[in-house]
C-alpha cells in the first residue's frame, strides 16, 4: 500500500473517532449548562487532560520545538514560565474559581461570573469581556487552523487552502454537535496522544543518531552556543528577553478555555486529583517538547528545514516511513500533532460561542431566550467564528508562534488581574474590575499593533506585551477600587463564604 494512503487511513480513523464523540454527546446535550459546562460533571482525569491539552495547542508540538530548532535552547524560558504558571493556576485559582462561580448565581461563563460577582446591572463587564473574548479568540483560533493546515499540507503535499478547509471542517463538526462534553472527551484522548507522541519520537530519533553522546557531538559542531540557555542563536539574551519569556506564565490566570475547566469539575475532591495530573502532564510535555527541538536540530543537521515549525512533522515522516517502514504508526503519531491543534481550537470555538450566546444574546439582546434557541445561537456562532478565523488563517506564511503570542498576551492582560483580585481581594469592586479589564486588553492591542515612529512598542522595547498589559490592569484595578465606593455587604458576604469554603455544590 502506498505510504501516503496508509497515513491517510490513520488520519481518517482518528478523525472519525473525534466526530463520533461529537455525535454521541449531541444526543446528551439538553440545555445550555450541558453545552457550556457539561452540567459541572467533569471527573479529575478528564478535567486535567482536557485543560492542559486545550492549553498547549499546536504551539507545543510545532511552535516551541520550531523556536528551539531555529534559535537554540535560549527559547526554553517560555516553557519554564508556562510550567510555573500552570502550577500556580491549579494550586491557587482552580478550586476557588469553581466555588465562586457556583456562589455567583451558578455562572456558566467568565463574563457572567464578572457580572454576578460585582452585581453589575449596567452589563459593562459582561459586554466588555465578551468583546475581548471574541477579538482575541479569533486570532487564537486562527493560529490553530494555521497549524492544522501546515500539518496537512506538509504531510500530504496538498495546497495550503485545501488543507486548511479539511482541518476546520472536522473541528467544526464535533464542536457544533457535542458542545463542552464532546470537546472535553476529545481533548482527553488528544492529551494522551500528545504526550505519547512527544515521548516516543525523540527517543527513536536519539537512537538513530547514535545516542546522547553522538547527538551532543553533532550539536557542538554548530559552534553557535546552541545548547547555552543564555544565548539566542549565538547572541546573548538580555534580561528583558528572558523576563518576557518567563512572563508567559502570567497568561494562565486569564485563559477562558482553561478557567472554564475549573468551573466544570464535579467536586472539590476531583479538583485536587486534577491538579496533580495536570501538573505532571505539563512538566513532562514541556520538557519533551524542548528536547524534541534540540534533537531535531541534530537530526536534520545535513538537510536544514525551510520551515522550522515543521521539525516534528518531518522527523516523524522520516523515521517511520523512510527508516522503520511503518507509515501507519507514523500516521498515528502525526495525529498527536493534529490532536494538539484540535484540542485548543475546539475549546476556543466553544468559549467564544458561549460568550456570544449567553453573555451577548441572552444577557443583553433577548433575556427571555429559551434553552433551545440558545443552543442554536451557540452552534451558529461556532460556524461564524470558524469562518472568520478561516479567513485570518488563509495566509500560509502565518507564524503559529506569533499568532499564539498575541492572543495569549491579550487574554492574560485582560482577564488575569481581574480574576486574581476578584478571587482573593475583598475590596475589589465593579469600577476597579472594569478599569483593570479594559486597560489590560487595550494596552496589549496598542503595544503590539500601533506603530509609533515606524515601529510598535513591542519592537522598540523587546518587552512582551503581556507584561505592561498585566501590570497596568493590576495597578488600575487596585487604584480605582480604592478610590471608589467599597463593595456592598452582599458582595462581601459572598467573598467570605467562598474564602471559608461555605459553598454548596451546584449539583
């Protein structure tokens, strides 16, 4: 059988399973709580792996290894920052956010939580947060679509646009049908596939290179300080550069598609289980991804790649098709990359749909909307958002790393300070939350996209936009809260009940 046909067969089996999961949960999705939060019934394993799989995306298997392959181990600081951010998010935010969303009138989305947390009758927090979710998730979803198109076009040598259409279609089908539970269960499977792929492929490559010693000699021959984490492509890394990479960890506190998993976990006990599983998964996967980029540079020493972000794809194809001769296994391992891409894109689509239908349509336009109409508004939104993200991703030169970087900064700066202070500061109030949210989000947009003197502030300073955005959002939220009226007695009572763990389950 032709190698390409065998790989296509592996992809077809995987994609068919994903769509069947969507169909299975389509019949079990009865209302909006089912569609957006799965009825708050997620178990520990599913919550942990779906949260981390939806977090890492194609960035883990394409963006990060590609950056290390191209520039050296000076790129590992992003992974270090993300590992720290993951741990802090699960330890401090997960259980408290779950309790608070239950206490805040069983909030189903982050915008709804902000509104209920601060008794905001003006709808400012709900509308502002929904708008930022739509803006940044369009960019984030486009990054996933772009990564999927790169995978399909590289593996099957087909036109980028056709490859993009195939990837978008499959993700759209199961997200449209099954909602949150379909997304979580597909992400659960994809989380296993990602970590297995990350561990198996570098091990095979290392063996083919002659082991760690021979691989190290190959890397030393580069003569550019490739293995020095304080160098970037042979040049010394500045403090600003290292600090900017570590600052990626701040983004976790504001990621809607991750935070929504915390809200959906079945019980406090399951949160503790999820925490251990998620932290172990992320430490293993990030380490393996960095190792992959290093080994990839040695593996392709004599035949440099045109696109560094395809290093993992090309390594799998070469090992399992050209050397081992088992293209079906190679196809399944390539599905691990597809799993990373799909596990994030589907979550982003669902969170955007929930924000538009629950927070804009029902929250502002039609407050008496029925569950049936809400479900259909959500599903139509999934289609519309997919179409717009498809258009954004049409540029075959789009960088997965660049798109993810912009969206990650946007979410971290917009929601991170507001989430943290909402959960842990009793004096936080509505004016402060509004000021912090808007300031954080707009700072990222201005920092990354508005040119002053011919270049953006990001280009001038080298500082990642998440840093000034997060800092300004935090400072303004504190200052405005202190300068305005303190929260009402009811809001303070809610805060104290959550802090004391006096919240009944939503079940």
